[in-house]
């Protein structure tokens, strides 16, 4: 038997095959068309792009690993969270999906909290524009003809599941990011749904991430040469899936993700909200487990932005920064290019460079960007600590973890060793495949979701700790000063 993990991202889809021992035996990927930004602060994507990329990735696996793909008995799905995919009565897509990094619904967030004073208690989270429910409130106000046609609201991976299986189903970890879930009870909240004029009929059925959600349609069993039947697990939102992939399912285990967005993730034994610090408190992908996250909206996306305006590739920029690195730089970068979640909860925040001079070059700008993202992750650690949460073990995932300098900055600023696993790019897809294995075989997640082999462990550079603490203090002072000046 083999198992397939599918990770649906905004830039593309990764598909990963594992064997019964959880060992990766083949992978493929396919790009998706990048999100569009019709207005500043908006971010949308055509759901058909996810589907085309999913088919492309699995079709490629069939060409490269036909025998292994034929043996698949369980599929797990991972996907970018919060995206509002609106379907009509016949499951037709009503408009482009409004994505996780879309900030248009700031006003609606305030209106929702005013309409339901106990919203934060029920949801365990602040109403933020990135979440799904405020997006629907925006559609209700600004696109009423579309709102009136809504039959179902699905998250990105649930939409792909619908096309794979014909079923409307969502797992607890992804559902927790909608602002419609009673996260403590792991069930839809009628009160939260009512704020946006929706009911349970508009929602997919809920399952745990390691449970069977549906069966793969016979047409795809045939297309990919599988013997069938093939079950599809509940799966997970991308961060919970990454946690399953790197074994962060026990209390105090966590990871730092340097992807398009940035995440500091820690597993919890109980539901532990901290709305004051804009901490996300969600269900984990496995039963009776929760997690907290500090989330920043522009991690490697900040380096992507610098790459676009300098004409240099990201790897070239990070290489330049590493070659001239000698400690904290003069320039400071605030990475709020798409607004910010933790700890500011400000969709209208914007990025800034401070401390530029005539001698500032692209290497110094790149270092400032990497340090700014690092300081934003330090902000996340700070508010998690304010909530009484400690992290016992931290692994690194995401494309930014390929940079040794970036990892050294993080280890030094978080004052923690950071372990870098092998095949770090497969965090979400590996976690999804492991959930598919659990669903197909009935295996316990704790027996399957072990830490992967570790490539290296990065220790803090204590010789730079004091200098970075001073620079972090300057970084923290800039946000309120700049907001006061431009607001």
C-alpha cells in the first residue's frame, strides 16, 4: 500500500507519495496562476487553477511512479487556509476566491464584533480580514447579487475534495480559521454563522483530519491506474498539515515556517485562546488536540517583493546578504506589505525601510528584509509567551529555511535551537499523506507522525544576542511611530 498527500498552495500544488512506513517515495508539483490583486490590499485566485494544478501534479506522478501510484489506498489534503470559495446551487463557482492575505474586510470585522459582543469568546479568535467570515460579510454588503446565490462556502482544499469525491467536507483545523467554528466544541456555531446571515446548510460536513471524509471518484481511480477503493482523509489546513509532517502534535512541540507567510506554531493539549495578542487558537488536525499560531502575512513574500523591484532572484539576494553579513545591519525593515496579523491585527499596516543611506546596496536591503521578518517572528514568540505558552522543540519548514543565514537569525532572536528536517519542502504534503495513511489503515496519529530525520540543528549565536535585542527594541518602536505619522 502507498498513500498520497496533496498540498494545495497559492503558487502551485505538490503531490507526495509515501509507503506504509511513512517514507517518501516520489513527488511531483505543478504551478498555479499567481493570485491577482484588483485593488491594493486585495488578493484573489480562480479555484480552477488549484484543480488544474492538482490534476497536473498527480498525472506527472503517474508518469514517473505508475506502480507506486496504483497502490494508493488513502489520500490526504492540505491547503492554504481562509480562502472564501463561493458555490451556487449546482456547485458552480460564483466569483474568484478571496484569499487569506486579502484585507478588504476590515470594516466588516468591526461590524461583526459589534453585532456579536461574545464573538471572540465563541471563536477564540479576533475577527480579522484574513478569516473567511468577514469576507462573506463584505460580499453581502458589496456584491449582494452574488451573496444571494451562495449555496455553499468552501475553503480551497475542500473545493479540491469536492471535485475529487463529490462531497462537501472540511476538517477541524481548516474550519477553525473561518470564524464560524466553536473551536472549543469542534462544531459549527449557529451564533457565529448568523452574524453573516448563513446557516449550517451553507457549511460542509465536519470530520477530524485523520478520519475518512469520502471516497475518490471511480473516474480518478481509473485515470491514475489505482486498484481502489481509495479513501480521502479529512486532511488539514496547511500549517496543521506541516505540523503533522514534522511531528509537532504533542504539547510544546512546534515549528517556524518561512513560506509566503510566516508562522510560529505550537501544539496545545487544551484550547488556549489569547485574543489580546492576536494569537490564532485553532483545532489541530488530529482529535482532542489544539494549537496556537502567531502569523505574519509577508515572510518570503517580502523577499519576493524585493526581488521584483531589484530584478535579482531571491537566492541571489539572500546569498549577497550572507556574504557580507557581520551582525545586525543599519537599515530596518517592517514587513507589513499586506498588513499584519500577529501582534498588530492591522490590515492597513504597510511596509517600511528605515535607516537607508547613500551606501545602502541590495545586499543590505536583503539583510534588512530577512531581519524584519525575523523580528516579526520574535513578536509572535513574545505574545505566545505572554499567554503562558512555551515551546519545547522547534523545527524549520518552508522555502526560506533553505537560507542558513535566515535560520541563524531566527535561532539567535528566538534564543532557541532550530532543527532543520530533511525534505523540509514536503511538510504540508507529507503531513497530508500521513493523515491519508491514518484514515486508510486506522493507525493512530501518534504512531505515524514522528519527527523526520534531521539534517542539521542551528544554535543561537550568543555573540550577537545583545546587538539583536537592541535592534529588536528599535524595530518595535517604529510601528507605533509610523502608524501615528501616516494614519
